[in-house]
C-alpha cells in the first residue's frame, strides 16, 4: 500500500536527499526527519582521478552478457592501486596481472571475439540494448562444447550477424534480413543465412518478421 500524508491524505511523497527528510509534495508536511541514507558513505570530488573513485566503490557493475565473463571475474587493479604495496609485492602483482590476460580458455577467447563483433555490428545498426544482450546471451550458449560443430569452420564475421538476426526475431524487433546482410561482406551473406537456420535448429525456431512491426 502506498504511503499517505497524515496531513492532507496525498500519496505524492518525496525524499529530500540533502536534508534526509520525507516530505509531502502537495502540502509540504514533513513526514519524517533524518531518515537513513542508503547511499555510499564516500564522495569523489571533481578533479580526482577515476581510479580513486573505482577504489572506493564497494560493488562492481551489474552482470552483463556483453562481457565474456559476464563481469563476474576478479581483476587486479590499476597501476595506482599496485603502487600502494611494498616493492616486493608490486612485482608479484604485476606478474599476476600479466598472467591473468594469458589464462583464457579457447571458449572464452571465442566469446571475447564474438561479443566484440556483436557490439560493433549493433552500433552500426543502432540496435537497442535488449537485443544486443539477447545476442550476447546466445553467444555464451554457443561457446559451449556441445555446439562446437556449429562453430567449426565458420568465421566470427559469419556467426555474429546470424546471432543478431536470431536475437532480433526472438525479441520481436523489426530488423529485416536485408538490413543485417547489408553490413556483411557479399561473399558471406549465404553463410550467414545458413548459420541462422542452424541456430533455429539448435535453439528453437523463431517466428518470421511480422509486417505489423514494420508499420
């Protein structure tokens, strides 16, 4: 049930972050003073480095299929962060940071390149974020070993457009096939269509583009 102003009965209650008060927007009645601020206890002032702000943050960005590891892996911090340690520890951290880039499986490497191509094509086509995330989610699924036969012998520039087309149909987004093939090299258009048909066999059929969504 929505909160109601005890003075005028209005449900139009606002929170003033500066004073910590909850106030009725209609009559100005102060309902609660000094309410708990659930925001961060720190501030990053203008002129401070981005690294300083990132060091103070308690949590990372939300999970995203647009990142090969969904944004859940732990990464060793920036150089400014490493400088805070003792010289012996600095050298060890730098070695670990370098090795972190090397320790990538074949599936992860394929995912990284495919997601990069999906992002590039999506920007070119001006696609909305939910379609891009759906295509990225499909790329994560496709990187599984059981779909290796679908990937084998195919270029990422042929798979990524097919994933975007499949995602657009799944999200019922109006993206005609000719539009996606317009950003693909002429010699790859036939392969893109073939990969799209194989994606339908692997992940289930998607309905054809309805004329209504093009109006």
